[in-house]
C-alpha cells in the first residue's frame, strides 16, 4: 500500500488502548504482506506470477475480496477494475512519476485489462487468468479494506472512539470524539497548480463511517501543458480526466476506496449512477467548467 497509517484512540485505559492499536496496526501490516503486488511472497504477487498458467489457490478472505472487487467493477460499469495494473505500468506510474506511453504498448496493455479475464472458482478457492499479461493491482481497494479490518479489530477489543487514516486519503471514524457528536475530517483543497481560484472545502462529519478521496494530483506529470494523473480509466486506457477530485462516504471503507476511484473516473456524467449504488451514500465531486473547479455534492 506504500502509505502511512495513523490512528487516534480515546478511552480511559491507556494500556488497553495501546494494545488494541498495536493489534490493529499488526493487521494492516499482515494485509500488506498478503495483498501487495510489490511483495513477492504475497498472495496477489503469486496470482500475478502463476494464474495465466493455471488455477492458483488463495485464502478464503482474499477470494472474498476479489469477488467484492468484481462486483464493484460490474456495478460501476468497469470504471473501477483491479486488472488495471498493465495500464498503470504502461503509463509509468508503477514505481514512477509517469510518462506518455508508446501507442502500440498502450494497445497491448488495454488487451490485458478487464475483470472478464479473471476466473474465480469459489468451490476450489482458486484464481485463474484467461491469458498471459493480465495482472492484479489492489491499490484502489486494499487501503480501504485494511482500514476497515483495523477498525473491526478496534471495535472487537472494546474501543468506542477512534479515527484511523491511510495516507489521509481514506479515513474511518469509529464512534465520536469525547467532546463532539462527530469526527470532523477535512478534504484536501486542490493545489494552486490545479486551480488557484478554488475555495476551501468544508469538512465532512463522520460517525461510524469512512470517507475516501481520489484526486488527479499527487502522482502526476505534465506533457504539452496537460496534467496526467495516476488514476487510469480502465475502459479507455487513458488517465482519468472527467473530474479533479471525488469523495465518497459510506460505512464501509473498502467500498469508499473503490467507489471514489470510480467516481473520479466517471466524473459528472456518472455522479448520479455512483450516488445511487448504496442507500445513504454521500459524495463530493470537483470538475472543471469554464476554467474553474465546480463542486457538486449529493447528500452532503
């Protein structure tokens, strides 16, 4: 996941709070070892290395997460897709800052993207690829999943008030702080290089909910005056350009992580589609219009 995780825990017994926090962090580290495509011993790395040659047995939790990712891909019309890795590598964002790809390389990468190329056998608990070149990258769901699992551990150990985040882009609010009804979480304003005229964004109020934010800034590069971000549209093979920022609020951090990526990819034309996927979902979208960034929200 290559990001910093932090948490704040409230309670009367500091010893038990520290023990709960250490257990939650240990779970995040375990999931990193299990899900990171950059760790050769992980289950995802093993799938990427062997699944084109035959079925690869995985643990039931990993298969369940892959099944959830497949369902989310279907619900978002392919705007979220964990087979995005060939395109991420083609655009130079896999361990780099990005570059424009050769058209032939891009076409080849696009042929290896799509959840239809991933075969999940729930009875045998195996994963198989349709052909060579397919590759999984859980970067747009793994962080949220890890935060959600960590929050479950805190809740199981008796913690009733906590705030967790991974890289500040995915946050889970457990209960509420001692002095307020809600946790107040800021959404990062766009940098001046994106829109110098953008107003400050209002904080979001969370209680037993998660918020995930996806944006075109961060890992990006400029070419001929145009900015290309690291979030790639699986349907076109091009960096997402329909919006500048997308935020999603739901009880599940796994879902907010994936759906914020899908909303950023779809932009304004897909805002209503994403907002209707779950009851009670709250969303925020920033998109360019007339040379300025416009904020559009649903439920906030």
